[in-house]
């Protein structure tokens, strides 16, 4: 049995989510520090601190996704005047520029199945990767896939609890995510047994880890709290290893199921639960 922390999975496949890994255009930002860095003399480390102009840069982010015919317009925020890039695993890329306020906009064509992108920005020869992978569904919906955590379906809101996605790994460690009333307490039941509790964030989103792994087969997932409740029946099966790139997708009765490679080389399944195609 694996134990799951509130913030994500704790299986071996997901503990490596912050490890630097090259996935072509979908590479994520490196995190952590080398062992040698921790051994340095504090005075020497202080002397080597970068100048203020070379300080921390906030990663770029997507704020909205609006369908425009056979394409979707993605808008977001980055450092002012930085170069913004959306890269696909196939090697194609869209490049734009943030304005003086940091706003950017890129338009990408829709496809018959979900497409994954890595978002990054470059400013004065410094490149910063965004968190997670951006998935664009055939209907124009945009979803942020996060290794070891619940997916964020963009543009969705609801005052009553609403399940939007479920993520799980090969060991069955799972997280359910969705939207609800900001600040509301929630409980999650699996097959009538309580399996997790949490709270909706100020942004109206929640992500709750289940306290026991899911076995293969059909499970009834219920979320209840302020404003009501919702339940869905989800068919769970181990993540399938993608054979053509880092992602494999299948359309189910609930929505798209995406099996994708995490930065550390593990596999994660994201099952969308909102019926979007």
C-alpha cells in the first residue's frame, strides 16, 4: 500500500516529478540544487549571488483559451517583452512576444485528438519553462497536466462541487480535481467509502488526494460539500505506454483519457470527467 500526501502522489513514478528530463519540446524547468551547492561555504555562496537584474523570473502561464473556428487562441502572462514559445513533441513550435504589460497571445490549430505543448519564455538569454504540460482538446478546451498532481481544466467554474478530472499512476495513487465555491470544505467518497477531504482554494479549484490506491475496474467517485454533490463512474486501468511520442489519448464516455510520460520517466493517466471532446 502506498501513502499519498495531500499535494500529490507518493509512488516511485511520481517522486521524480522534479527531476530534470529532456522530452524534446516538452522539457520542464529544472528544480532543486546540486549536492555540491549545499557544501559551499556560506560566505562564498553569498558572494556568488546574482545581481538583482538576474533574479527570479516568474514562469509564463496560460490564462484563457478561446476557440476561433478550427483553432484556439491561447492568452497568458509572461515577463514583459519576453519571447514566448509553445512547443509540441513533434518539433513544431509557435513563437510570439509578450507586450509591455506581459500579455501574450498565440493561436494554434485544432486536431482530431488532444495535443500537448510545453510553454516557455526567453528574456535576455534566460529561458524559463512553465509548470506542467498544456493539453488542447479537439473542442478547444485547454487543460494543464501536472506531474504528481491533479489536472487543471481552464475556464471552468461552479458554485457547486464539480469533478473535472482524475489523475492516477501505475500503483493506483490518485487525485481528483475540479471546481467549487471558494473556501468550501469537501469530502470525496469512492464506492461509498470516504477516501479524502479537502478545501476549495480561493481560485475556486480543488485537488484532493485519495488515501488509498485505486484498483483496476469501475469505481463510483463522489464529491460533496457546500453547494451540493456530484458523482461519476470511472473505469480505471493501468496507464498505457505511449508508442508514438510521449502521449496516448482515448475518447471515453466521460471525456478524453490521456496517458502521458512525466518528466522523470514515469507514466500518469489523466481522465477528463466533464464530457468535453
